[in-house]
C-alpha cells in the first residue's frame, strides 16, 4: 500500500538526544514504528552531553501527528523540546502581501506618484475610463471573491474560514502567471448583496474570480455579474475544474483508445463543478452522462430539483436511469467525483466497463483512494498534489486570466475555455503520455503561458476584445 503521509500534515521537531551511539537510531525507530516518515534532518547543535536535532516528519493526519509525538515522548534517551505543525507555521501572518512597484526616494518621485502629478492621470482616466486598464492596477489585478459557503471539502465555514484558501489562490495567481489577485471574503450569503458588492468594487479590478460559492447561488451570481460587468467574470469551481477535467480526459482516452461520443460517464456531485464539467464534456462530444447527488441519479421528472439541476436533468441521462451511485456505476467508462470522500469502493470500480477511468477529485479526501483502486483502473486521477495525475485548477485559471488581461478581453468565453483545455492536454507529449501522466504537473512552468496564449487568441477570434 502506498505511503499516505504527506507534507500537508508534516511537523517540525526539535529533539534533545543523549550524545551517545544509538540515540538517533532509537529516535528514528520510534518515529517509524508509528508510521511517521522522516522527511529531513534540518541540522543539529552538539553539546557536551547532548545533541539537539531538528527533524521534519510527514504524517497522515492530525491524530497521526500526536501518535508520533507520543512515541518520541516515551523514549528515555530523548527529550521533545518543541514542535510545530508546518502547515500552520506557513500560514502565520497570511501568505500574501502588497508591495510597491516604484521607489519613492525624493520629492520628484513623490510629486509624480502622488500629488500634484497624479492629478493629471486622474483627469485622463476620468475623461477616458478605458485608460484605467492601462494606468491603474486594473491592468493586472483580479478580485478573488467568496462567501465561504462551499470551501474545498469543508462546506460552509464562513468568510473568515475561507480566507486562507482565497489567500492561497492569490499566491497561485502571482506565482504561476504574474497576476495580482486580492482575496475578498464577503459576510453575506444573499446573492443580491454579493452581486451588488462585486459591482461596486469592480472599478478596482480587471477581472473577477468567484470562488467557493455554493450552488445554486453561484450560478445566479456569475450569470448576473457577466451581464452587469465589462470585465471577465469566472467561477473557478465551475469552469476551472471543467477545463482541467476535459484536458485530462482527452489524454486518458488516448490511453484506453476510446472516443468521447462512445462514453458513459457517471458524475458524483451535481453542484457547481458537476454541472460545468457536464456542459464542457457534452460540448466535446459526450452523449451519455448520468449525474448522482445525495438522493440518487438525477433524471428528468425527479422532484426537488433547483434550477441548475433541472437543466441538468433535461440535458443528461438520456435513458432516464434511476437508483443509487452503486446502481449507476456498472458498465460506465468514466467516473468523475466532485462530491465527497469514500463514495465508491473497489467493488464499484470492478463493475465498470473495460479499462475504466476514475477521476476522484474531492479534496482533501477523494471519493476513492488510489491505493484502493490500484490494479483495477486504467487511469486514476485525483485533486490531490501527493498522487499522480492531479486535476488541479491551477493549470487553468492563472493562464486564462493572464490571457484575458493581456488581450483586453471583456469576458471569458466557451471557446477560450476549450482552447485552454487543448493547450493543457497538448503539453503532455506522446512520448510522455502514460496512465500516471495524462495531465501536466502543476509545477510545469510552460502551462500558464501556453494557456494564456491560447485563451488570448480565442478571445480575439470571438471578438470580445475591449475596443479603444
């Protein structure tokens, strides 16, 4: 079974050992006996009778962290001096900050950057608002807006709980595409208030990235903002996920030698991501998609459906299949999970068609762990960074916004999304394509520029470029 420890649950330890042979070995044995994975020895300080050692240990959960700590505390020749959860330490003080682009060293600098010189720039922008996209931060700044109602796999944890994710999004925008993203978490769940607030702050930004807003509110918010604003509005949980899923599926089908139009696809989760994935896959030629939510298969005529699910029911599941997820799985070619942990098991995968493709994308815990599906899937992907084939939105959204901002696009169109998917898929060469490599690494620095170029070209073709 694969090692389930990860840097996400890593701890840094400072341990005082007796300065004698075997002390370090005893420490390593104690950590290993409870499944801890020593990732690095970060340095030591030798004293006359003792040795202080800094160690990083990867664990699998917070409970596992405590097991490791208890094992160390039980040693007679070691003393645990201090420890910290490295993930919490990384977040201390937040993950992003604002820096100035120009120095202000003297009166000349000040007179141009601020008063009196800035007045002329203000007047120019007031007379020609389009100049705001050249002479202010709008040229390169995106608002990352959330109400905290659908955060990762955590659900409705509110605006304060959502902030670390939005900060992380800003970090990724900057790191991968040079885009300045600013986290804005709103203390309201009212779609009208969300829409009104975003419209009111829009003059400060060149684009709006909606994030972790629960369905069906997210659909209404995005659609209305697209109508009201002349800058790109993009709900990443919907469209970023859909773009990367399409890219991964394009390459997975090359492995199993199947075609889009012949697939039966089961999607667990008919919220924002599930609906958007279905739309982009149907546009790519898929004819048979069955979505399953908490109440079972979604079909036309089923009661208790919101507006988005009603559209889904009318446009998917052509055979009108009913039943639980386990009832729907047999004979399917592809399983796509955007719901929650441990929804399917190995037996469910074994009932699928030959060479099944499983994208278990719930985060942080997938619908089925790769270890459980090993040996019975042709292609396995998750949303996690510690397994192969990570279907991660970071492959899409930084480049999409980079391309939109560079081209002066007023929206992000369906053609821009599809162009992005092709750019991502084509970044995996035929020589590198393999069951454990159907999608590029998120650390592949080629991806954002490739996606940006493809998106910008599609924006020009679609005629959604801001006219001066």
